[in-house]
C-alpha cells in the first residue's frame, strides 16, 4: 500500500517537530518545509515548486513568526511571513486540491497585537478559500502549548521561561497580577490533534485544542517552583504591550469540537502536573548545562 505523503511547513519548530514525530510513528512519508532547511514560505515560486514536485496528500501549515510584544516593532515582517506565507500555501493547495490543516490561535477581541491580527486575517482567508474554491481546510487553534523543545528565547513563552529561570534560581517573571487564566495544553496532545484532523478529514471545521481549564499563570509558576524545588522567587511585572490586563475574554478552549470530531477528551490528555513533569525531565537532559 502506498504511504501517504505529508508536507509540514515549519516542521523544525516546536509544534511542527512534534507533528513530524507523530507522522513518523504512523509511517507516513514526510517533507519538512522549513527555513532551517533553506525553504522560504514567503517565496511564492518556491512554495509552488516544492508542493507541485512533492505532491503531498496533505499540508500541515505551521510556518510563521511568533510573539506578542516581540512583534510590536516587527509589524511588516509579521504580515509578510504569517499572511503572505499562508496565502502562498492556500493558493497552491486550492489549485491542486490538496487539503490543509492550519495552525491558528484563539483570538479574543481585546488582544490587539500583530500576531493576533495576522492570525485573524489568515482565518478569514482560509474561510474565503473554502467558500470560493471549495478548499479542504481544517483550522486548529491550540491554546497555551508547552512541552519539550520549547525555548524561552527569542519569544518569551511562560512555561520554558519559568523552567529555565527556576533551574538557575533566578526570579520568575509574571506579568500583571498573575491571575489571568491560561489553558495549558501539552504538545504531544496538540500534535495528535493535528494528525487526527487530517486522518478524520475534518474539513471546514475550526477546532480549539485545550483542556478547557482556567488555571492562573501564577499557579503555573508556583507549580514549576514546587516540581523543581527551586529557590527562585516570583517577580511581578507590568503587562506587556498587546496583551490586556485584566482579560475581558479569558483564553480558554471550548473542547466540544475536539471531543466530537477528533475523539480527544480532556480527561485523557496530559494534566498540568504530568505535562510539566515530562517537560522538566526533558529540560534536565537537554537544556540544563552542568554547573
């Protein structure tokens, strides 16, 4: 039987690399379209030529530039990479009838920053291509993803930042009061959701991926300190630009579609303590330098 061929844009990134792991477990053929391999998502001709030549059965589109406050001074690059790059993928895949699983994000209306705005634009373009050209697209919106391989720099994500600084006995930065809710979801569960969205052909759907939990950021920081037995202290800082405090719209997953269409249930997913334990274990092996 012919093995299905999967193309992953941004496959060397945090979530993309875990999706590739899942695809390897299922013995699919994989093409990693990533800048570290010399590929440019903004190059229309390159995107078209690679997809045309490889002729994948599905494209998992994750390539993009991340950041909240980090992109406030990089508006044009964010628009070019996130929006133009996505349009390049949409254009070639719609023409060749290749389905797409697209990585977006939950976009509360009070979050005004380049990353959120570009993802909103991409969501709208996906829907346009679905309506006008019958493109097969599933939009997945993972919540606060964390896990092995996630880096604390250059984009400051809360879990790797907490872990990195806790191991160094440095202060853990918590923006605002720390009472804003997050929905931490372990990367292994997110990667499984992406692969299932394709395998189950959930085209035309938007699916949020998370536990549906409302955990304060401060609780995550305290849990990291407890698991590592760190001497670090928590440092409260002003909210970053582009992220409101307090949140008028808590960023929490509605798990209905995830459960109904992907058969992924929060009770079977990694909870916060188990996910952090796995992440810290990885960090000890790969990210903490001796001495």
